[in-house]
C-alpha cells in the first residue's frame, strides 16, 4: 500500500510504508509561500513511566481518508492554504519513526502555524485511526484518542 500521488495542492494518504518526509517538504514548496509548517508525530520511547517497544496503528481506510479530506476542506475555509499534506502510517511503527505528518504552506507564517495545529488536533480527534501501544514488559494497550 502506497501513499499515492499528491493532487495539485493537497496530498492525503494512509500507508504501511515509512512516511516520505522529504518528499512532503518538497511538495509544500510554493512560490507564494512565506510560511511552511511541518509537524511530525513520532514514536517515543517513554510514555509516562512505561517504556514503549513500538506502536501499531489500524484504520478504517475509506472513512479515515474521507475524514482527512473533510478536514482539508475545512482548513481551507479558515486559512489561505497554498499546499497541504496529511499523511498517516498504519501497521507497526518502531521507536523514533514517524507516525503522522501534517504540513501546510501559506502566504504568512501565522496562518501556517494555526492551520497545522488545527489539522493535527482534529485529525487525532475525528479520524478513525486507532493506536495500540506495546510496552517493553510485553503488555499491550489500546490508547484512547485525545481531542
């Protein structure tokens, strides 16, 4: 499963492959952009006092992609977004690797920061992607989505 090809100004994808951060950064480049933000959510080693071995993500793909598209449309109503990327990885994601990438380019930096924060917060709250955390002691736990 691949992340697919970006459309003219929006790239949305879910895949079990590593997230192509450099390709996403290149896609965000726009001659009228004065601000670009790129958020990378990664698997961290410690969650509170517990050591994480890896994360595993599952998604209901048709609905997840549809919701990501809805978020992209809503974000464009609020900010002058030139290019936008929403990519999420599913399957096993080892420590330090990227689980989610959200990027926007806008004419000015303030809109880029605001749009990016809104997109990641709403993606985590609304998109049917579920995270399972496997700890170094062998225990496994589904993590509740946070808004």
